[in-house]
């Protein structure tokens, strides 16, 4: 089962980049919402939005780095050479 999770292909490379960019864009939107949209009368809601923005901001590079590390594993080059870019 674990070996199947480490399989890298053309679609998983693209999916990793797309998910990472969506996480980063979501983090930026949450930061802006916490700053400008959340009313000051509800201070806890702003902190919750900032917390989730921080989590998304941390997860975006983690996904990119893990996708890169999977691409440099032995045997991944043959699979990635078959991709149509």
C-alpha cells in the first residue's frame, strides 16, 4: 500500500503543483479576509482565519518539496520521460 502512494506520474506532478498553488492562494485570501472582512467585534474569528491561513501557508511548500523529492527517486526519471509536456 505504501509503495502505491509513492508512485509518481505525470498527473501526480501536475496535481501537486496545482494543490500547492491553491493552498497558497487560499492562505492569501484568508489573510486578507482576517485583516479586512472580519469585524473587530468578533476577535476570535480573526484568529481562527489567521490560524488556517498559517496552516495553508506552511502546507504549500511541503507539498511542492515532497513532489520534488518523489521525482528524484531512482526509477522516476523513466516514468517522467514518457510525459507529454
